[in-house]
C-alpha cells in the first residue's frame, strides 16, 4: 500500500481551492512589491489652532521637564502632561509653540487640543476665568452659607453643594451665580453640576441656565376648539 505525504505547497493549494469553492470568489495574491505600492501614506494637515503661538505674560513662570509642563502665576499653579504626539518649545521671543512629534492622525488631533489646554493654563493663572448662571422661576434663589452653595429650586428640600477648593462663588440678587477661578475645566464642571439640578424646561423657561444661554421655547398645547 503506497503512502501519501502531501507537501506544504500542495496543502496550500488545497486550502486556497477549498476557500474559493465555499465563498465562490477567485482568490488572487499580489507580490509584496505590488502591495507596497497600493498603500498610501496618511497625510494630515497641520492644525490651525495648534500652530498659533501662546503669549506668556511676564508674571507667569513656566517650567518644562520632558512632557510635564508646570505653569505658575499670581492666581495659582497648574500642571499638565503632554502626550508623546506633541512637544512644547519656548521661542526666543518668549512665546510658546506647540509642534507635532509624529505625523499621524492622532498627532494632528492632539496638536490643537493640547495647545488650547496649555493656553488656558497660562490665561487662568494670570487673568482667571468665570462662568455666570441665572436662576429663572418663582421662588428660585441661591445663597452662600460658609463654603456651601445652597439652592432653592422647587424641591421639597434645598440643594446644598460644597464649593471645590480653588473656586470662588458669588451670588448676586439671589438669582445670579458667578463661579470664578484659575482652572477653566473645574469652573465648567462645577457650573454644569449646578445647572444639572434644574435644567431649563422648554415651555416657560424655568430652571438654571447659563447667562449667555439661549433656551428654545415650545408652544404649549392649545385648548380644544368649541
């Protein structure tokens, strides 16, 4: 009885024929040299925001150690760790410039994002930011009690919120709230938390809204015609 030992080449042919019969497609293979010609390199345009220089006031001190950036000014101190896709350099004029370290799509995204975050840190420790909110509704009011912000928003009990460290909150005429500080992200997060307790409803506009927010109003249901 003759023995049969198929070679590697014959097994590959059998596998290719089997796959072609099942999927009913014609299998074809390209040489490695031709496959390389079909692959096009990804070309990413430079971010319009990322290439803008960052102005640094004389009152702000910036320390860079590798990818770690520390910004210190009269209002406070902030730090940020940059991803490996971007790098920050100090120019002879004193300005800061953000550059891409890699030519990838993610590097193009990180370029504009971290340029904006770095600029926000410089502006925050030198000038600061603020967010204003407005309470609209009968009986809606806010008051400060120590380090807590107390809101009366129509619930059966008042809403008490602890003010985070580094933020200052002022209440004007019991219906206007001003959140200020040097960390823009913390300001926005705390202001969004205040608004989330009673977002403005679309019929009468009652609730907590940003001072510059436009609330789209809906028309109520019309009465039945007689």
